[in-house]
C-alpha cells in the first residue's frame, strides 16, 4: 500500500491525498478431515403379491442390508398414495 499527498492543511489533513493498493494473487490449500460414519443401507430384493384392483390381501417385501453395519430391531414402513390405500403402514 502506498499513501501520498502534497502537504498538510492547518487542520492536519493531507491535500491531494492518493492511496495506491496492490493485490497479489495467492493460492493456499487446507486439509479438511472428512469422517464417513458406517451406516445401514437397504435394497429391495423381492416383492410378492397376488393383489388385483379392488382386492384386499398381503404385499410381501424383502429387504437386504447392503450397508456396512449390522442392523437389529429394524422397522420397515410402506407408505401408500392414491389410488392405493392401506389400514396399516
């Protein structure tokens, strides 16, 4: 940075004040630690049903844990949307 001017006024101000700024491009790398937690992940591997329009019955879905963590006491839910309905999700 460079500051220049002609002279000081009686009030202590600089006449014809000029300020020059120079910037230098810089590149800097940071190492950011990223922790990926193990988790369960599921895939549908089978669906069985003999339902037809207007029928009531069962829909059986088989899930497989493809994640890296053993799963205990898992709960699966199937949400229905129009035109389907269910008495229990």
